[in-house]
């Protein structure tokens, strides 16, 4: 079963626009991670935010975490065609042992 | 450092057969996890190995098994293949002791098709 639910399921934007996607989860977490996947290939780690952090930045990426609402958001600023991919949130639970539980993903299409 | 490698990249089997997939983690990483990705179920955790011991297991039938060798390379085996086992199987490694509490480095995956 999936811990996280992502919203929207799909997103289509023009190059240069910002893309925002949200992730909600159900149980207490140690951290939340965001990954990108291009066309059914392996996942690439984007950013990890710990449960005691509220916001984190990495280049054009900004992640927020609200543990009271059990939700996170990923913002990609000034999107590029190369950002076209599926984006997944994944949670590492305090009680879940050493596994990541993934959301269903958001498919992002950036049109040139 | 070389990334996570998985072999083979593509595999076609028929129902009832068995299959073994291999994963070589990043040098120095002792934690190796396996995930199954399907269009219907998404990404699901199979199991995690650390220093040759299975530390955690997902909700998959006993037909799915794995092991890890002393050099941290890992294999997973699926016996008595079913059509529903068709999926992308992803391996991930991480450094340190904490497994999923750290960044995971994924391999390119093995695409298994069961006919």
C-alpha cells in the first residue's frame, strides 16, 4: 500500500513557469524524500527533508514539510523541458523500519 | 564512484519459470533495497539487506526472495513466475547504517516481462 498520495497526478506547463506538486502521508515519519524518474528508468534523488525541518532548497527546487498536516510540497521554479519527468515523494517512517514508502507520483510535462 | 548497476536490464520469461536479478551497490554502501514498480500498484518495497542480513521485508509472497553477499552485491529471486510479476524491479543502495533514513541511490532497473 502507498503511504503518500500526490496531487496533481499530472501537470502540464510551459517552459519558464513554476511547477508545484503536493504529497500527503498518513503516519509519523523520520524524513520525506523527493525523487525524479525519467521514462521508466531509475529514480534520481532530489532532496531529503527531515521531520524537524520545515523548508529546504536545492538549486531550483524548494521543498516544504508540514508535519501537523502530514503534507509536503515540491516547487520547481523556472521549469525547463528537461524537467519533464515523474516526481515521487517517499517517506521513511520512524516505525516502518528501513524502507521507503512511495506516493503514486506526479507526471510533469514541460512544453518548450 | 560508479553508480548502482543492475543486470540484466531486460528479461522475458514465461509463467512458471524462475528468475534471478542482480544488483551491485555503490562501493562502500552496505544497505541494498529492492522495489517493484508497476502501473497499477506503483512503487512497492520488497526487502532491504544490510551486511548480508535482511532487515526489513515488504508484503510480497514467499516466491520473492533475496540475499546479499559479503561484497554487498545483492540478488533477488522470483520463483514460479506469474503474469502479474511483470514489472520494473529497482535496486537502491545507501551509505551509513540507517537505510531509508538516508538518501537512496537507485539503479536503472531490470524490466521483467512474463508471458
